[in-house]
């Protein structure tokens, strides 16, 4: 996936005003709309033009996109060539809130690119909700990142978000607002927490929209998550692996548990601790992946011990490869 330069697509500077963006879009739409254009790539160009306009005409999406473009310029999220194989860096939209999905309108939006979907996708069901309640305030989307430990136990957080509001003169302006959020125990990555009435104000006496917080789990130095299951590497010594042992292991919920390493264990052996993963119905498991840690031969005594082991217990780990 390639990073899209929406300003270049519309042919405007990054400092372009909303009016300049609108004029550029209309000019290009007259040239490339498939109903009137004879250009061979008109349909693809029109899709990109619609996509760029959808982002740049929306002050909230544009602010988040600009922040992302600054990070990409510094090398974050870009592929080896600096542009291709782009993946949005973790937390790229942290601190911003905006509506998801394309603005309601042209059917061309149905074919927006993978790049657009990776940034502003999802939320189509909320778009339908907005169409049903025309005076209701618009729903907004934001992200909150928590640790695995916080997801297991639950946590209360204060978050600061940039939101677009009207000032005293009726002009749109970004303001920071602080919200207190209770994250329940057992949440999972990608889950949405709905904060009722925290979206955009309604019109004509209609209620405000809602704010949907997408839960993201921060990378953990010890645990890896797969659904509700957790995985952890468990280093053991060659002696513990060969003879078997009882070892102490930290658990994601806090505390430690004693685990039996069976005799003649090999690297990669998977031990299951039932229901020690993420809470839920049913709860997940904690899987320990054995990793044999080899003591260094950094002393004369250690070298002699290795030499004696080689004499009394010769072992060829490559015998299965054949001659």
C-alpha cells in the first residue's frame, strides 16, 4: 500500500484554504468524471479526487492527516523506499476525534482505496444512523491505548482530545477537551466504548451524537495477544529442559505461578496455563513457549564442563538432516 499525497492529487498547497480545495475539486471533477471524461484513467483518477476531497474538506480529518504526513516525512510508517508498503504507525490518530468513513454523497465513495480505509474506514453503521436522524449530532471516533494489564483489570483514564467546535462568532475552531473514561475489565483490541452525548451537538433541539472510543492495546515487552489468548516466551536452562524442573512464571494479572517443565523438553514446546489469559466468556489461556537459554562458555570451568558433557553425552542435533 502506498501513502497518498492528497494535496498533490488535488493540485493544491498544504496551506490551501477550504475555498481553494473546493475550487480545485470542482475543476478536476469536471475534467475526470467518468460520465463526461474521455480520459482512459478517468474512473481511477475520479476515485482519488473524491477521496482527497473527502479528507481535505473535513477540518478534523485534514488535521489528523497532516499530522500523519509529518510523521511519514520523518520515516514513520513508510516502507523501505520511503513511500511504498506504507502502514499507519501505531497511534497515528491519537488525540484526534473525527467521524469515520466517507462523507455521505457520491456513489464513487464505495470504491475508496485501501489507504483511505486503513485511516478513515469503519463506521458505516453510524453513517446510516446519521441519515435516519438528520438533526441529531454527528457521531465521532477517537482511539485510546491501554496496556494488557489495564485491559485485564479495567482502568479509569483521563484523555485529552482535539475536537472541532464553533466559537463565539460561529466559526469552526479546534479546542482541547478532557474526558474521564472508564475502561471495563476484559476489553479487547478493536472494541468500541460508546460515550453517549459526547459527539457533535445536535441541530434544532435534536440530541448530540456519541463518541466511540476504539480500544488499542500497547505492545508489551513480555506478552503477545492472539484473541483472548496470551503468549509468552519462557527461558529455561539446558539442565532444566533435560531433567525437568519447577519454575516461577509471572502472570499477566499480577503475581506468579509455578510451572512444571517436563524432562527432555525442546525449544518451542508450548505449555498451556488454562484461563490465565484475557478474561471473558470463556476466558483465554496463557501459553508459554519454551526457549532454551545456553550458558556462555566464558570461563575455563565452563569450557571444561561443556567438553565433559560432549564426552559423556554425545549428541548430534543435525542427524535428521541426513548425509
